C-alpha cells in the first residue's frame, strides 16, 4: 500500500488523476501524519483541516463528473505563517501579530495554487518576523529537522523545511530575504526555489525587508518546484515589484537536459568560511556536470555586508512602532537586532543600496561566459537545535548570523536559485546552490532536474 | 539615540544592542570604503529584470 506522505507532488497528482487514489485519501493521510508527528517536528502552527477536506472532496467530485483535473489536483501544501490565510491571524512567527484580526483574504500565491488543484493544510512555524536562519522560535518552539530531530531545520522558513522533509506536506511555501528558503532546504534535504526578485507576488504576505523579500516553494522533487512555480507565476498589481509580463512556463524546459548549458563554479568568497562537507558537495555536483570554469563574484564579502545592513535598517524601520509599544513581546535576539537597526544612520542604507547597483552590474557580466554557476547553500550541515556557535575556517562564529553566509550575496541582487540536496559525508543533508541569470529559473531547474535524474541529488522524507 | 527615537531601551538590553551596533559598524566600512561616484544611483525599488546602468 502506497504511503502518500512519502510521494512527491507530481506523483500524487498523477495517482489522483488516474484514480489510483483520491484527493480525500491523500488529504487524510497527511492530516494523520500531522497529528502523529507535528508535536515532534514543530512544523505547523495552524491546521486548516476543514478547508482541506472540503477542497479534497471538491476535487474528487470533479473527477467523478469526468472533468479534467488541474496540474496539482489533490496535492497537499502548506505555507509559512507570514502568508495571509483567510480566517487566520498572520502571525509572522511573532507573539504580537497573533492578536491581529484574522486575514480576510488569502495570499494570491495560495489562491493560484488552489486554482491548480492543491489542497491547503495549514500555516507553518517560522523564526520571528523572518529575522532568523535557525528555525528557532521563542514563542512556538523550534522546528526540528526530520532527518535528525536533535538538529535544527534552518530558517527562517523552518516549519516549511520540517513539513516538506517530514512528509507533512508535498509542497511548502517559504520566504527568502537573505537565504530563508535555501538554508532550510539545505539542512532538511529538500529542493528549494528562490525565484528572481519580482517573479512571484508578495501581496498579502507579512514583509521583512521589502527590497530583498522573495517568496518561493520547497519540495521533494524538481518537477514539483516547476509545477508550483508555473502555477504561481504572473503579474500582480498589488505587489509593486512583481514583474509586469506573463512569464514563459518553465515546466516544458525542465526535462531538456544539460545540452548547451555552460556551468561554472563560484570561487574566492564561496570557497572560504565553510566546512569540508559544504565544499565536497559542490565539488561532487561540479564533477558530474563537468563544470570546471571558475566564476568570481567580485567583492562578494562587501555584498554580504551591504545586505546585512539593509536588512537591519529596513527591519528596524518596519518594526519601530512595535518596538516602542510592545518591546517586551519580541524574541529577545530579534528585538535587540531590530533596536540596533532602528538606530543606524541613513548614510549606511543609501551607500549599501548604491553598492547593490554596482554589484548587480558586475555580477551580471559573468553570465556572458556561463549560464549558471554553483555555490554552497550553507557552510555546514544542520547544527544542533540549541547550538549557538560553529567553527568555520578556524573561527568560532555565531550560527544564527552565519548560516546564510553563502546565500546573502546572491539574493542581494535577486538572482534565481535552485538549492539541490545531497547527502554529506557525515550522513546529513546539505545543499548546493544552482544560480542562474535573472528570469532564467528554467536554466537552474534544468540543471537541478538533470542532477536528480542522474541520482546525484535526491530528497526523501526523514523519519529521524 | 534611543531616547531621541522614543525607543524603550532598558539598561539590561543595552549590552546586546551595543553588540549589534558594533557588528554593523564593523561591517559597514566594507561597502562605505568602496569607491563609487557621487552620481551612483541607489536602488529604492530594485528591479532584477531591468538593471539600470
């Protein structure tokens, strides 16, 4: 008997279309898995069981009438709790926001996934206000890594990592400001897509750093990322940075293989400050792809610093009223960084944004010689849940600030990235970033799909 | 500064906030010292698809 909680989204949708199972059976299997395992994994903060059952029943009724089912019919998904879900307070990982009135409408990404037939199971745990790389939450407890529950999921989309890697949803949505999709994808052994900045609407999601915020999916197969991305893509006047045109679907491109693609390997900054596992994973992917061309992102260390400062200042500005009125209700670690950000001078922000233009222009030149390049997703495999520091290149550094050391310079200029999971030499998952030019999610997905087809990268449900 | 901004920064938090400020001021020179022309345009609404020159 098939365990539907272990199947990827495309296999679930195919089985429902063929009549091998029903949307209701798949939904019940996932709700049972959530009931059995959520307390251990800290993945969900809200479960929308009635809504899920109604949607699944509607899909089964549609099939019974002989209607064609959409691409994600019956696929269970869940969203980081910074997405508006009608009827739920959009808590964004905070204590403060849970007293807000319930959202009156869904995020457009939820609406689009449901239009494609997907079944919303609930909202997911996250680091407070997304200012986090660990998956810890002072109010709801940490999300835990399904491959080893003593270890962190990474964050801030920690519940999104725990749910997808734990078989509690086939697709999850997260946000990524500095790495918050790619870090949990890496530590939890998932495929994660951080699209080009502006590709997917952020309307009706709680912001963190508007000039850096992205939304995107995590899943256990590349095909699932492509299906979700195509379902969610498209213009949205409610998000001022969302692209204005209808993008070309990526799904038809995914299985085209590597033919004609030039892949490089990031050097310099991206070969320092990591553990051997991180670099060995990149080397394994590069060897398989025959990627030998070094790619140098000039001044990447400055890009990370500028992203760090923009994050502090925009975050501080966003929350300054809450800091004035509810300072005692914040996670202490988050609050003290927001306090500091609120007091930094504007000069730093303007100069960081000027540097951003320069770094974008210089980095885009690299795509004259390559179509994509590889870099580590995280500097290490998953640290222990309560681990505070780790050793990188002989330096003992804070985990919380440095798990995103390789992701920050990339999201700083909005490049699309697919994080692909490998099994590290220490037995834990670790990810590699496949980074493409703006708007070329199809290129990153093609490379990821080729690696998946060849067995170099693989995602499975963890039962640790 | 906290007083000017009406931020309720208590004595007990000052060390942690000061540490975060010190980190920011340690990182900032990495891009502050990078030579850019006065005319360099910041990116108030960033566009990854249509980069400005």
